[in-house]
C-alpha cells in the first residue's frame, strides 16, 4: 500500500526544516500592533474571532474579558498545529502554556530526517519561555517521532522526553496537576487506515476505534483541562476539505464519551482541524478551544499567529 502525504498543513521552505526567522519575525511585539476588542483585549485578532469570543463570553466565565488576569485565577495560553513554525506564534503572558500537538512538519519521506531537529528546537524554545510556570504538550498525528512504540528509530526524541525539566510536561494518555488544576492529555487520533483504507506518513497515534474507545473512557471525571489533538465530532472540526461541521476528522467516539461524563472537563483544548480554529462556549459554562495556528501563519513568512487564552478560577479544596 502506498503512503499518502497530508496536504492540509503549511510547508516551511524545503522539506520541513525550522525556517530561519526574518527581520520582521524578530520584531518586538507591541500592543498597538495587534487589533483590539473594545475593552483593550488584543488576544483574538480576526473578525470571526471577535464575533466568536463575544458569543462564548456570554456562555462561559472562563473567557477573559480584559487583558489583565483576575485575582484568584490561573491563565492558560494555548496553541497547536504549528508544524515547525512555533517561533512565529505570539504568546501572551500567562501561567501555563499548552501545545496540543503537530509540532513537526512531517510531509512525507523527504521531511522525515528533519523531525527530530524540529522537536529539539521546540524543546529549546519551551525551555526559554521562563515567563510560564509550567509548559505542557502532547503529540499530534504528524509527530511520528514521539510515537516510539510504533516508530522505534526515533531514539533521540525518546531520550529528550526522558530528560525534560520539571517545568515541561509531556502527556500521553496521562495526567498532571498544577496548583490544584487537574489536566489530562492524549494524542490519540482516528485511524485513516480504518476509515478509508489509506496509510499516511503522518499517522502517529492513529488508533483503531476499539482501542480509542478504551482511551476516551479513561478520561478522568472532574478535569479542569482536557487536551486532545483531535476534536470531538461536531465541535470545530472543519477542515479545508470538510466543511461545515461535522466532518470525518472529528471523533464521534470522543464526542460520545464527553457527553456521557457526569462531570465533564471545564475546558477542552484541541487542534488538528485547521479551518475550525476558534473558541466556543458549551453547556454549563464549559469552554471548547480549537487552538490550531495553521490558518494564521499559512501563506507568508510575515504572518504571525496569536495563541489563545483562558482563565480558570482556583477552586478551594475543602
């Protein structure tokens, strides 16, 4: 069977290497350079974002109303689907940084030798972000160098994971905690081999539905933040080829598992579906965020992305 190449993602110059930054890339960000909402909020910068954030803010208390963080809250800064262009994303101030997968630019055989260099640069970048108390990331389907049970040749990536400092956490169907905030993350994706009998180079953590069902049943109740690479079916799962939602790229098994939970996550962060990027309020004040940056940075090396932000109040444990 021939392998296909994913054509949905931005391709850096060459075959996926980390692109050298231009003069503009190195320019310092000023608030006046970024479009603002009426209250001075600069975190959402397209007309669609402004409309979405206004709607979501009515439904969810976790959407920031102002630039400053409210007392008694933890500010999360989230981004995803950077595909080797992580240094082109503006990161507003915050406490916890989350990347929801697709770190690398895996576009086929020629790009495979670049994956570990890109990943190492990503970790160097994460180490340099001292303004965040904790940095969390998961893998996406392009990050085959992190799926070391399947791709055993990526030994350097496995070693880099083992050597992570305490303020950088990799989640793979696993849990972490920060100041009482419960966070669980998984890179599990729908299997295109199962769905369409097509095998792709970018098939990391593409898992058969029967095994995926067990993974999603393992999502703990009462989470503050859930991180997955793929969205649940019907929630911001649009792509260039599948729109409007629901699309085949959203996971119906994940959607069903979330609906069956007694205490669902307060916030669900994901990526994968580039056209679906945005924020949406959900039932009982919950928030869903498609943090994909691909749409922001595609098309020109002069384009920047702006990571999305939410604030969670610290709940006292009695």
